[in-house]
């Protein structure tokens, strides 16, 4: 059977399956549109540790290492490129479903056509930016490894995995503000896509930084669950 299946790739495979589950749940529309965000966060959690787990195996061949790099980026395109777009589509289609929040509505056919066109362009640009950013990183990392040893210290451009914290934060806003955050979500998609392709320098987090981000994600997950639980009992 093609591929590799030792423990070094398990987290990446779990991340991919989580992303696909999140896409399906987000687009199916059954239940709450926020459920997809938990799968985004799970993918982010897996990605935070997959590289560290892989490096614990000292006898990996060059083929295994290259395979790990490829599946990591391919998974990231789906998890942090496609899934956030599907979550946005779910929010726009179903709405916040929170008491006291009125769904964002368009009042004329012209408005609907213009806004839908803009939204589709944002969605396409976001996925394209995520793919370009990942492909560029792979190429530059391959070049770096020809002259340097060890892991890189900084990233150029915002890593796509940042979406696992950015978009849950946007969704949390809906529980503290009274207007539909759907337009804010799409603006966040656009800004995040631009940051993917920007030349800003981002320090690569160490283990402590990763644990802090995991802690932030855990707090966001708890708050989202509490919000969804309260919404169900308010109805």
C-alpha cells in the first residue's frame, strides 16, 4: 500500500480528517453553523505538535521526511484554507441563530448580486493566498535547508495555521455584540489572506509559545460551547 503509516504521520492524518468533517458539517447545515469551528481548532491542535512528534523518530529516511512535509502542507490547504471558507459560507447561509441578533439581510436584487460577487471573490482569494503561502514556504524552506541546519527561527508572512485562533475569536464576538458578525468574518478572511502573502516577519513559537496558544484555543472552545449551550436553552 502506498504511503507511510507510522506514528510520525498520525497527527497530520487526524488533522486532515478533522478538516473534512468540519467542511461536511459546515456545509450540511444541520444543527449549529459554529460546529465547524471546533474541527478547525482540532486541526490547529494537531498541527501544533505534528512536527515535534515526527522529529522524535531519529531513523526516518529522507523519503519519509519529504513525505511528511508534503502531507503537512496539503493538509494545511484543506484545514486552514478551505475549512474557514466553508465556515463562512455556513454563517452566511444559516445566520447566527442567537436570540436578539438579527441576521444580516440584503433588501434588493442588485445588492444581493453585488455582495455575493464580492463574497465569492474574497473566498477564492483566501484559498488562493493560503495555497501560495504554503507552496512558497515549502520552496524557501527547501532552499534554506541546503545552507542551514536545524529549524527556522522566523516565518515571513502570517502562517496559515493562525486561522485556527483568528476565526474562533471572530465567532466569539457574536455572543457579546448584538449585530450579525457575518460581514466581520468575511473582512477577517480578506485581511488574513493579505497577511498570508505579506512580508511581515513572525517569530516561530517555541514549546512555551505553542502551549500558550493551545491554552488560548482551549479557552475559546469552552466559551464557544458555553455560548452554544446557553443559546439552545434560551430558545
